[in-house]
């Protein structure tokens, strides 16, 4: 019903920055009903929830691994969510996904809760 498309991945040197976009399309989508979560999965690793934003935009959560370096925000007029990533580290190398679910309150990083997923975009942090 809804499509999530990530963009903005690529190769970056340690200490560099990237900005991801997650564009959501489909009839009737609104941030009034859906929270958005960013996940990542390194090669051979587990899927990790790293940031999420509630549907009301009053609650944003970050994993300790990215807190202070990553910032999540959205443009409701464009149905797009962004993840600004600064001071990238080698261990940030992963495929990054955005996902949506419809909680009553707050936001979650439990992958099983997600209703919609993007296909992912790869970030490689290397010199």
C-alpha cells in the first residue's frame, strides 16, 4: 500500500557526513498515523534499530551508538524523513533501512512491528 524509498547512501571517509532520505508514497499516507524507524544491518550482523520518530513528532529516540552524531527529522509536506549522519565511524558501515508502523503512542525499534519497509541503502565508511 505504501512505498518507502531510501536514498543518500554511498562511500564516505571516517569523520564525514551523509544525509539519508526516506520518501514515502502511496494513497492516504500521513505522518498523523505512522511512526518512522531507521534500522541498519552490518554484514553478518543483526538488524539494529538506531532511531525512531513518533507520529506526532514529539518523540525522537536514538540508540546510544548514534546519539549525538545522527539527527532524525522530517518534512511532512514532502512525506519524507531524513537521517543526518555526522562524524561517521567505520562501524557505521551497514545497509540502512527506513520502516513505518502505526503505534498509538511513541515509536518502536522492534522490526516485527513494522508494517512497511524500504529496500535499504548501503553506507560504507572507509578511508
